[in-house]
């Protein structure tokens, strides 16, 4: 699916996570939860030079140099971890960046192992956002399962799982892809309105405006 579809699904996922995590009383945490899930939802495509996540990270860098830049950043983070005794999540982030820089598209980064690795890394850095990251990352894998190419959930076992046998195969950039993104944004918008309403309601109750 297109990057904009993935991020739309990620935003909707973040709204859902915010609801289940009880973030309705804190606008900052609510916003960070949604943004975190949205970013995580496009992270698996970091293995594709022209992906949305790479356009965000390297907006002015020629596509053919992006893999090198990602690998370089990863190596620097690993070295800084040992030289400056930085937190362990810095080492793990560096290993991930260097490790996925030159892998084929929809391989290791599109697996449950990668999801667990990224979630664990975020847990070490900011435990409160591990669940939004996991949910956002998984939303990408699930969405790509609806495409013909499928997803290698059990990598390094390379078999890709999809829903073609059920007659479901969404073409990237096709009408199904586009409508999925539109519906996801609509759901996210409705959910966000609900959450903001809850914020004002909770503040009104706390202030004594509502008994």
C-alpha cells in the first residue's frame, strides 16, 4: 500500500490505542500517542529508498544515497554507544538502522521479529510509547497482508502471507488502496473528535462545571 494509506491507518490505530490506554484526559499524551503510532506505521518501509519514511528522514537527499546515509547513521550510533556510554536503546537503534539499510523491500523490516525488536527498543527509551509503536508497526504489516505481494511475518522464513486465496488483493495505488486511506482518516477524525470531547468533559468535571 501507499505510504499515505499506511500513515492514515497508523493515525486511526493511534486514536484507537489512545482510547484503550485512557489518554483522554491529557492532550499532550493523546497527541504523542497518535503521532508515535503514525510514525511506527510507516517505519517498515524504511527498506525502500523512495518510501514516505525516507522522504521524511532525508527530504533533500538523492534517493540513491539514502541507504548509505541510513547505514552511516546506524554505524555512528553504534560507535557513539561504546565511546560515550550512551543508553542501550541507542545501540539497538543503530543496529536496526544499519541492518535494514540495504535489505530487500518487504523482508526483515516487514516481520514480527522486526516489530518485536523496534517495540523493545522503544520500551527501553520511553516505555509509555511501546504499545503505540507496536500497534502502529503491526498496522503496516496487516495492511500489506491485503496486497498481492504479502508479508513475510515469520522472517527469516521467507514465505509471504496474503489473502489472495480469499479473493482479496489490494493493488498499491489502486482504488482499494485509496479508499482504505480515506476510510481510515474518517475513522481517525471521528475518534479524535470523541477524544477531544472527553478531554473537555473531564476538565469540566474536574473544575466543577459539570456535577
